[in-house]
C-alpha cells in the first residue's frame, strides 16, 4: 500500500512539474527607438553648464529615445533611455502618466532614464516655458518619447522570445571630478537582447561617467561620448545600442570638458573596450520580477521653519562660490521656500523613488537623482553573486547624492553638500545621515526581486 501511495505521489509530482513547464510563458520583448534631435534650423539652450549662455549652433550627433519592454505574458516592464540631460520629477511624471494612460501599463512599471548628456536641450526652466527657445522642442520631444514607448508597449505582434547575454569589463576613461585621489568606479557592464535564432534585438551598456566631454564652449547638440561609442559598436554588434548611465555624480571623462574632438576620442576608446568584451549567455528561466522602493532622505534639520530658512539664508549668502550670482540666488531660494511654508508645513525628508527589475537572474536597479559612484560599488559588494546594472537619472533628476566619504572629506564636495539645495530648490541641505538611509533603500529594493 505504501509503495502504491508513493507511486501515485510521484506521478502527481511529475504531472505538476510537466504542467508548470507547459504553462510557463517564455519571456518576450519589444524594442523601438525614435529621433529626438532638434531640427537643422532650430537653436536651443543646451543643458548642464551655467557658463554656457548662447543657443546651439549645430548638430554633432543625433539624439535618440530607446524603449525596451519585457513581458512574461502577464506583466510588463518598460525601460526607456533618452539622450537628454535631465527632466524634473514633475515632467517625468507627466510623460509617464501619458504613456500609462495610452498603453494601459501601470506608471510604476515605466522607467524613464536619461543618459545625462550636457549637450542636449534643456527640458526645464525659463527656456522651456511658452515663448522660450526650447518650448517647442520640449513639447515635440516629449510627445516622441511618449508615442515611441506606447508603440513599444502595445505592439503585441512585434514581441519576440529572447535570451540575455551579459559581459563585464573595465574602462579607464573616467576619474573623480571632485577629488584628485577620490573613489572611482571603472566597471563596465553590457547586455545583449538576443532572439532564439541568435540575432541581437538591441544592446545596452552601463557605465558611471558624466557625458561632459563636450564643455560649455561647445554649442553643438550631441549625445557626447555615449553617442560616439554607440555609433561604432552598433555596427559591430548589428543592432541599436543605448546607454544606462551609472552612479556618475562624481565621475567625469578623463581630460574633462573640451569640444567635440574630445568626445570622439573618449567615445572611440569606450567602443574599443566594448568590442573586446566576452559575452556569456544567461540561462532562460522565464523570470521577470519587479519592485519599487523609497528612500526618505533626512535634511540637516528635523523641522523646516521660517526662522530656520531665514537664518540659513543669512549664514550662507555671503560665501564665495563658483557662481557669481550666488548671493542673489540664495535670496531667491529663501523667497521660494518661505512661499511654500505659507501654504503649509514642508516634509522633513527628500523622498527618492527606487525600482528594481530581475530578468532571468540579472538585476537592474534604477534610482532618481545623481548618486556618487560609491553607491553602485557598495551595492555590488553587498550582492557578490548577482550581476547588478545600476542606473541613475531615472524618473526625474532631483538631487546629487553625495557619499559617506564625501561628507567626511568635504573639500572638493562643497557644492554637492552645502550649495546644491539652492539650485534644486530643496528646502535645506541633506544630512550626513543621508548616505546610510539611501544605501538601505537600495538594498531593500533589490532584495524584493532576488
């Protein structure tokens, strides 16, 4: 009797396993891209450098928006990468709301990353308002990003089964822009999305370096070194390639900011390194996990009050910085924050939205803001058996995120620690306790998809 029961149990177990295999849907994906460049006769204010005061006068490289949507048959995750510097959290929400409304995909599953090129048009500020040089561009490019993503999400007949191929290397084209001997992360990750027949659908790489090899003297529209590298490597790999910029808050290209020739040099060097990477195929387990998280970053004071804002403005308005108008900038900041306080209390934390995606065991982490490289170094040490792609500048750019080291060292990091809040209109500087809170938020979010 016991033998009969065991045989029945074994048969049931085998049937269950077989049924699960039959029902398991293979992961599928769709990829689309579109041009978000200016027109040849359009002149816009380029982003990223306060020293740049003139409008653009030409195009070095076209700008693209790329969209990759992954589906397990039930749920989808949409990853967008734009050749822009940054968009505000408010504009990011507006774009993602539109994509969600037109595609039916939940907003939280739409991750919009910007590579952070400082030679892309400004998407905010006076220039992007009605009557400004960038207004028409902001409207047009936003609609292109939206329509491209909607097409990618909803074109069911274009989804194809795929597998991942991944590679890891090092690229010595960056340095710590704040401190001569400061922390540097030169890790380079790459991934290919490949069909069952072995044909690449798209590819992307993850590296921590500001796309600022073209500096304020350049007035050319460009995706900087990233676009140069992608143009070369796309031909080699036989598919479109996009960038996920890593924790690049304190990482600049070697040689600093120059003109287009420097972008060509840095981009070519990066392409040579990418071309030498050895890819390995990831086992297809049909795993797609998605999770969100939040890091509530504390300010230097616990309560934002009228007296505290006035005292802080008085304290810092006379200091010398790299910004000639800093004193008047402080008073404008003071007026804005006091205006907010008139409408009600201000929360005593700066909230950062985080997301993580697990695709067949490879983890992709996305964060708002501009984290320092130490965060991606620390998280990869915390998960030594996982390959973790780390992408900043996602779903809105709202702050630099200095590391614990930066708070301890301080010299060279004055802007990020003591002055940045004036320009992002944050109600107060972040606390030195912030790095640990942010790090825990990252760890907790990634643990949800392991």
